[in-house]
C-alpha cells in the first residue's frame, strides 16, 4: 500500500514555518505497513492543488493533505476538493454543534459566520470529526485513490491521524509488514563503519534494506524489512543484528531510533549511581543542554558552569592565572584545571571540560580556529585530548559535544 503526503501552505514554501506534520504522518503510516512514496509541499493555489491531485490519481492508494482548512479566505482546500470531486459544500450539523460549543462555551464569545463556515464540508465526503479543533478532516475516494484532508495545526492533525486515520486504514486495507531496527554507533565515521560491515551487508536477505544515517561523531544503521510474514521478518532482523554486533560491538551504544547517546549515557550513569558535571567554554553550555534534554537527568547531572570569559575560568572554576599565562586559555592544562574545578565544585564522580577556538576569530587565544581541548576527569584519572574540527563554528561545537560523549562512554563501559 502506497501513500503520498502533501502539505499546503505558502508559509512552508517561503521558510516561515518548518513542516513537522509530514514526518509525524509518515512515521504513523510506516508503523502499519503503508509505504510513503513522496512528500510534497505546494502553494495555496487552486490550480496547483488540482494539478497535484490529478498527478497522483491512481498512482498511490492514499493522498494525505494537511493545511488550508482554516476559516479565512486563503484557506481553499475544501472548495478545491469540491471542484476535483464535482461536489458542493453542505453544512454538517454535528460539526456545527461542536464549533458552536467550542466558540461560545470555551472561548466565551458569539459564533461568527466565519466560524459557522467551518462546518461546511463536501456532500460526498466522510467527515473525520475533530474534537480538539474546529476544522473537520475529510475522506474522499476517486477511482483507486483516497484523498484525506487534515487541518495543518499539528495537535489537531495528530489527533485525527491517531484516532481516525490509522484505525480506519488498519480496518479497511490489507497491508504488508514493515519492520525497522535502528542500531546506534558512536565514535567512527560512515565510511569506516561501511568498510567494517561490508561483507555482512552484502549477505543481507533481499527483503532487508540497510540505510546509513550519519551525524557528527555517530552513525545510525537502520535495517528495514518488508513482507507478509511478520515472524520471518523479525527472525531475520534479529539474526542479522546479532551478527552485526559481533563485528562492530565495540562502537554500538543502542538499538532504538530514539535511544540516542545522551539517553544511553544517562541510563548507564543512573545504573552505576554516578553523577556528572560540565565546565564549558567553546561549547557554550551545549553539552549540559543535550544531557538535560533527557527526562530524569537530575538523577545524574549536577550542573554546569559556562565559563566563556577567561576571568570566569579563574574566579569560578579556580583555574590558575599562571597556567593560562604560560599555556594559553586554549590548552590541555586549562581544560584539565577546568574539569578538576567543576568536579570539586559540584562534587561529582565525572566531569567534562571544553576549551577551544570555535571561530570565526581567534578570541583570547592564539590557537588555530577549530582547535579544541576536551578534558574528562573520573574518580581516578584525568584524560585530555586535542582536536581540530575545522570550520564552520556550528560544526566545531557539535563535534566537540559528540567527542566529549564518546570519551565519557568509553570510561563508563569500563565500569559496567
């Protein structure tokens, strides 16, 4: 079963907002075995919408459209639906009652004609009742293709996908199984990982596809299996993951799409009953931000000092001015003293410190742009490494964060 997702709105095309709806719809459909063949973003133009509908006719089973269902004149999806299906708008009494209740009882104001028009739907459509908003969804079929129109407001779209679309597709269509398994690796680049697993990859069954999803310092490997027998798919994926673990087990840190390195580190620190703190200069608090993005981080993360200015390194973290004068603020010695200072200040088991020149100018140090020192202090040792991550600035910061996590991961694994 195939589907295309279409987002309607000039605000997306000019970059005013980011389309998150398509990703949510795609994940939801993929879980029930619907293959997404295309994602399109088109303008609020009747002819453009009609041409898009016609181009997809009988080529896919489902066309899911978001946007253009609001009460204002620029929202033209319903009228365009009527033209494409040779239909007329009629007032749906159930929708009108809901809109009236929402406007008058919740928002405490009289309903307007514009609000009443939200209850207008094509006479041939199956209404998808939207309990969390005023714009109903619409389900209409022409020949072999179903066109589903959803509001563009994310929480309204999600409600209709979860409560109306997914149950209805599951109920009415026979679909293959699509299974995914994501393996998170850390510390080696895409090309090196590919070289290590080349023989394994070449021996994968035809119904299992491998995708490389690289990011700075990490590579996700996604196995996707498609077929009609779920047990065969699950067994094949499990067997091949076990074989893969034997080859690159040293860099595998997780087996779930959402099991990021920060989640894994948090789980490991919590399991060991250990705590961590950070002293950040060139990363500007990014390490702390990523660590605390995980729910429950307060169980192991104590705090951070963003010692961006040189005098803060001295006055707060206790870095020696003599050390700075002798070695420069971007040096292994300063990184070490920063890490020791934050560990003492926060009373933690582990401490990470970063100092470097992220660019675009040299700042307080003479170090080359892109130079970074990362220090990791454990209960019994100090580890300091020097890197040059080049440019641009964002790349330097991201790679520093990832490398710091890699260093921490290696030390934690020694204690598990």
